[in-house]
């Protein structure tokens, strides 16, 4: 007698499909859980770094190729604080003179090609004939230069020239070039503290390129006339310093290009019949304004 054996019934095609789908979703779930565990394990060390520190670290790096007006003004303020606190720009504490220079400067700033930023005009307690500017709207005029000018148009021409450097963003360009030369500029930008140090150094050395000086002259002349001043003031001040044989010729006159070339270019821009048209040529009125010096 033959023994009977029970063979399992072959699964139907629908049952095979359900089994296959079940296994496939099980594998997917397992893979997801494994990936999640690995991901959580890998992110644990990152959480040990403070997000505040990361934000602060990022805020200290400046990308000079696309620096915003706000960043430029903040950087300029830091440079100014260092210049003043270190005594490299000793502020002249005469309220009447300070108010006069600020009033004159702000009027010209409003008529400049970059009136949207804030400007700060300061008198430096130095008898040398000099003026300079740094980024972010900071302009410095030596007490000696104010005394040397014969009238307001001459003084306004110097202020216009320095505003021209700010309009042309010449200090930012110089800072970037110096940072590259010193190896301080990375792909991320330049460290803020290093940028301030370089900015102070550039302000103290105060040398500009030929191209920057010519552009500042042109922008300054435009600013001067838009503010209603006689353009003769710019020519008069440059020529006075050169012909007077001053031993302290300011850098805005003495730096490249040669002053004679700059005067010729300005003369070509100013029609003779319009040279004396405008305000600021009253010598006595100007002397009354600055009698506190």
C-alpha cells in the first residue's frame, strides 16, 4: 500500500505578486531606517558647533567684489575709530569750524553722484596742508589746509575732490588690491579686522593711482558746479600751492599724475567765460567764517 504524502498547494500568481511586493517594501523600509540612523550619527558632531559662532564667523568676512553700501559704511566707521583713537587723525575741537565744514560738506554730498550714503566731515588738528578720505563717506580736512584756502570755492573744490574718491569707490579698490598682495584675500573674502588694518594703512599713506586722481578731479569738478560754486576755485587752489613753493604740498595735488597735467585737463573742462560764475569767491566772507583757526 502506497503511503500518501501531502504536498503544499502551489501558490497562485496573485499570491506570488503580493509576496514580492511585501518583500520589496520591507527592503525599502530597512534601507530608509538604516540611512536615517547613519544620517543622525553623522550630524551629531555638527550640532556641537554653535550656530551663533557660525553666523558671527560669517559676518566677519567681507566679500569686497560686491560689498554693500551698509557694509562699506560700517567698515569706514571702524577705520575712522582706529584713525581717531590712535591719534593718526587728531580731531580739531572747535565747534564753530566743525559745524561750518560739516554744513559745507553735507551740501556737496547731497549734490554728489553718491548721495545715498551717510557722510562724515572732520577737521584734523594739523597745520599741514592736506586732506584725505576713506570708504563709507569719511572725509578729513587738515586745519592748515582750511587756513591756506583764500575762499569757500577753493575749500569746496578740495571737499569735492575727496567726495569724488568716495563716489569712485577708490579706497575699496585699493583695499582689495592690497589684500591680494598681502595674501589676506581668500575665496570667501577678507577678514574684517584685517580689512580695517589695511584701510587705516591706506588712509595714512594716502597715495592714489593716476586714474583715480583724474577721476576724482572730474567728479569733484562736477560736484563743485552742481553745488553752485565757481569752478575757478579748483584751479586757483592747485595753482596757488604749486606756485607758492609750499614745502607741504598735499597728496591730492602731489600724487600721480603730475599736477600740471591735472590743471591742463581741468582748464579744458572749464570754459573761461564760466570759470568765475558761481558762489564762493568772496575772500573776506570766507576769512570771517574761519577766523577761529
